[in-house]
């Protein structure tokens, strides 16, 4: 069973603190697997392999656009989160998911990432957007070439990014799906260090703005199918454990860097 929580819009530091608390609880067996679905206020995050040159905007430009910048304990380079983008944080114990080959009881990190990509591919497909993987890269892209005899896609666009961290078999961070995101924010960075492919969104591909809530429900359904689990929507964090988890109401000033030992894969 995977519990699903819709959290609305959160500051990035609040999301990090919440993940940390839930990961600790999952490691201790005090909660089951949880999928957090949310949006962030505008923020640029730097992964462990981030290159400063991939932040193109100055501090003054970032301030003018209301964009914060943080270091993160995920792998990878530079990415953006903001309104209109669904961020999913699965807090899963991979030891509870069998590998596809049936020979291992624990889901490996690469197969876990492939499953996240499959969830995103199916979700985009539910809205009529054909997407695919790109060899050698992590994430999901719109299909290049012809969609039909009447329409062409001039080039692939990256519609979803993935970046995970795994510690003692428990996952954190996850994916970011551009739904109605203001894509001009990506002009402030070189997204994931990739210069040869543009960023796109569901709204741009469809020519209309889909409901973020509808996309969240599609994501939940596809998580259930891909991870072969029942999905349980919860009304609040308290419903997860019957008590509060002490999530701060204000951002801790010192909370800027997280360096926890574990495996990670980049946002890419």
C-alpha cells in the first residue's frame, strides 16, 4: 500500500525537512510507503554534481524574479522548481518491491528510476502527449519527429526530470513534471547541464492548461499500476501516523545544505 498526500505549494526547505522526517520514520518502520505530491515556490536547486556555471542568472536577477537557490543532497546538476510543476517525492522502502527479474527481493536503484520514468510516460499518455526515454539520459521527453500525417514535432522537449537519493534502501527526492510551469524560469539555468534539448510542459504540448489536480490523480493511478500497489489518498499528514511530525511553520535559517550518505541519481 502506498499512501498519497497532496500538500499544495510549499517552500523548498519545508519540503526537505518533511522528507527527512518521513525518511527517518520509514527507516524505523513507523510508517509505510508514502508519495508526496506538491508544488514549490520558485527555487533553483543544486545537486551534488552541480556546476556553478549552469546558473546563468545573477543574484540580482534571481531576486528580481523571486527565485531562491539551495543546495540539495540529491545527485546531479542544476534544476528549477516552481508553480505549475508537480513535484513528487516517493518515500519508499525499496526492499518492499521485488525486482522485475524475480531474482532479487529489493528493487535496484536503476530499475526504480526506470519505473518512475514509466509512471511519467503513462501519465503524459493519459493526456494525449506521446513521450519517451532518451538513451544515456534520465527523465522523460516528448517524442520527436512526426506525431501524425498532419502534425510534426520540430524537436524533443524535456517534460519531466528525475533525481533521487537512497539511504539504507529508503528513497527521497523524486521527479518534477512540468504541467503549467512558466518555462521562462528555465532561461535562468542550463537545466541538468543539458544544452541541446529544450524544456517543455504539458500545457505547451496540449495548447491548453490541464488541471494540476487531474494530473496528480493520473500520477497516483499510474504509480499503483507500475509499482503494483494499492494507492490510499490521505486527507492530512496527521492521518499518516495519527499525530503531527513537527514540520516547522517557518524556514530554519541554517537549513541550506544536506549531505547525507547514500546513493543518488541526477535530475536529468
